[in-house]
C-alpha cells in the first residue's frame, strides 16, 4: 500500500470558519440565537458555542440547521458553494 493517498481537510474547514459562516448566514436570514435555538430545540448557549467555533452540532442537528438556514452542509462545514 505504498500509493495510499492521505486525505486532508482544506484550511477553510475549521471550527472557527464554520462559526463565521454560520454567523454570516444567520445574519443574512435575520435569525438570532434565540430563534435558531428554539427552532432546533437546543439552548442559546449551544448556538453561541457553534457561532464562536467552539464545537459543531451533532449530525442530526447539522442537517436541521442547514434546512433552517437553507444552505448546504458542504457550504456550512467546508465553505464549498
């Protein structure tokens, strides 16, 4: 297996970049933390941590978040349009 390719995430695929993209999309949609939190049945603190780039939502919440924001997961997670 000498020719194995090692996959690496693009630099734009960081928690900080995710948080920035989330914040921008929420602002463009006119959504505040409270609205997103209530829509997803999570706490505002949870949404604040996502926006700050402290952590990602779990897979189920990520899908729901993308549906709420009307963006693709590719865009939100890795910035791919």
